[in-house]
C-alpha cells in the first residue's frame, strides 16, 4: 500500500491537508492531480502485473510529498507516471490543470526537460562517455551553448571530485548524484 505523507507549513499528516486549513484561502488548482490512475504491465509469460490501482492524489505548489511503501508497492511506477516517463493504463493525470494524456512525445520530452527534475537511484551515467561528457549532458539537453557547458562542467568536476577524470567509474557515488545546472 502506498502512503503519501504531506508536509505543509510545518504540519505532517497522512490524510489530505487542504490549503484552506493552512492559509485560510481557497486552494489553487493542484500542480499535480491524479484521478483514479492505474498502470498494468503485460508480461512475456502471460500474466498481467497491476503495478498501480485506482490512485488519486492532489499535490499543490509548495507542498512536499513523500511516497512511501514496501518493496513492490508501486512507488517507482507512480513517480514514472508523475514525471511523464510512462503513461497510465487508465485514469487521468492533470499537470497544473491540463491533461497530460494527449501530449505527443515531443511535448512530453519538453515537460521532462523544463518542468521536472530527476535524481535516479542508478545514476544513469553513460559508461562509454567521459565524466566531462556526462556532466555536460543536462546542459546539452537544456540548450546551454558548448563553451558554457564545458566551462561549467570542468569547474564542477574540479571542485567536487578534485579533477577531470576520464570515466564515471573513477568517481565516487556521491558526486554522481549532483550536477551543476
């Protein structure tokens, strides 16, 4: 079972905390709203896997939400849906009041590049690329010009890991989680 813990104005609750409870005003349109979202995967061996079933949640701007649950409860699937890395089998996902369901791949990619920030569990570094190239990659996707990307990535690598290393495996795991953009 998934549980959403909300942190609003220093209050913690496992139930819905409306913004009116905190600031005494009508709550704004939720930044993220899932309405009865489910995600089912087909497997090669035949049985279907229901990763999420009928999940509904509203998250407003300024809220901090932790998604917690036991292994296999659907946390990663939920985060993949919210981050537009996957789409629900059924249900509706609204981002700032607009449906995400009808967006084409380019529009979804733009959302991932401009709206969402990701920190992956498995650092997702490109093993065949140098540390410099890996650090430059988010800047490339964000449209940062090459001279600025190179300068920023070089400064980051020197400051964080003490120099320019050839490949990601040469770096410790902690610096791999952060990027200079």
